[in-house]
C-alpha cells in the first residue's frame, strides 16, 4: 500500500505531519507493506532567492500576524511537537526564505533512492537545528550528509534540472484536491488535508488496507463447534 505526502520544507505543520505519519506507520500492523513517498508542495516561491527573513517578519508581512499572536501560534506548534517526541522543534526563532532550490535538491536526492532520507534530513536540519536549507552551500552540506555525489548535486542545482518536476509534483497535488500542505493520499483513494493526528492516520491506514485485503474464509474439517443466533452448536458424533 502506498502513502503519498506533499509538504513544504519550512511549514511547521508539515514537519509535524511528517512525524505523525511516521508514528502511524510504525504502529500499523502491516507496516512492512506500506511505502511512504514524499513530494514537494512549495509555498514560498514569491520570496526572493537571495535573502531570508525571520519567521516573525514573514508572519507579519504575509499574514499580518505579529507580536503576541505570532508568539502564541508558533509556540503552540512547538509544544505539540515536543509532546509528541519532537524536541527540539524550532519554529518562531527560525528563518524562512524561498524553498524552490531546496525542493529541487529533494527531487535530486529522491531520484537517487534517498526520498525518505532526504526529507528526514531536511526537516531535522531546519526544525531540529534551526539551520538554513536555502542556498546551494546549505544543500551541498545536506548532500554530504546523505552520501550523495557532491559534484553531481552541485550540477543539478546549478542547472535547475528538477525545476519542472517540482512544479509538476505540486500541480498533481492540486489536481487531487490539495489547497495547502501537508496533504496526504492513502492508496490513491483517500485524500487527507492538514497535519492529522497519528491516531486518525492509523485508522485511515487500517481502513484502506481492509478495503483491498478482504478476509477470505478458510474451510475447515466441517465439525468445528460454532455459535450462531440460535445458540451454540456442538457437532454430533456417531
């Protein structure tokens, strides 16, 4: 069974949603039969590529949220993350910027068989360490961490080799009904918007699995005791 998840690198609900999905899969009875594939849903393409902003500044500029409201909303996400085992998880005291290149790096890593590892690493770097993931140098450091060929990665980023793939990936999510991130699709049939809790995701995994793996009764020897609406029947013997 396949689970697709679309995320934005700097979206705090995406990092938390990523973690919650991992927790749900770990608790799932058929975890070995689940493939999780991560996709890009860039939300910061309007930011300039040559500078970053504080989260406080970005919230004020893009959403008109500042002061105590910004503090309360971001600290709430940090507290939720800590309660669910993600610590540290730095949101308010972080930087944001254009993530197009970061998504192209993730596509490059995925093409080399490092889809989950790359997304794990970029969320850990950004939210866990509050380190930037925007410039070619930032992403080449991640490339080294993942064991990717540094020169091949540098060329892919310089040539913007995966730009169209990232855009197509986001467009696919929108066709499926996504209006933001995170967005999860289970088994190609169930669309789930937002960072749902792990219990809800676990229930959905079980529902999707049962839909495609119906129980098949196995015939026995014909004399096993059974209970029905009229009581319990014990097989008669000679």
